């Protein structure tokens, strides 16, 4: 399912919309629980897709290897006590592309 392209700071209406954005190469900056997060993309030497996610302007950035385009693993990441899949609609989106 493909979702319409939104403005730079429009919130996500669902977890599926978030996954669609990320799977198309979308990059996101957002605030949640008074912290600013960033999500960007890259490629491993073997060509596998990588997602870099963590607290903006810090060393708290994780690298996540995406096998078989299974971006859904990002929903299992926790921000505080909550999984991303259950709180994505509560993000204050500062920037998003796609």
C-alpha cells in the first residue's frame, strides 16, 4: 500500500504510513518524550539496506540491517518503555521526506 506524500512536518497517521515512508527511503526527524530523534539510510558493503536511528546530536545512534526489505523490525525498537509501532502517531514530526 502506498500513502500520499505529506508536508515536511505532518504527523504519521498510522504505523503502516511510517513503514511506507521508511521503505521508500524517507528520512525523519521527530521529537518524542522531550528528545529529538533522527532516522536516515545507508547501504552495507554487501549492498544490504541499513537504517541509522537514534537520538539526534549524540552517540546514541544504532545501525539496523534490513534483510529482505523487512522494515517492520523498526517497530520493535523501544523509545523509553514504548515500542515505536505503538507510539508513532504521537511523534512531533520536525522533518520528513516522501
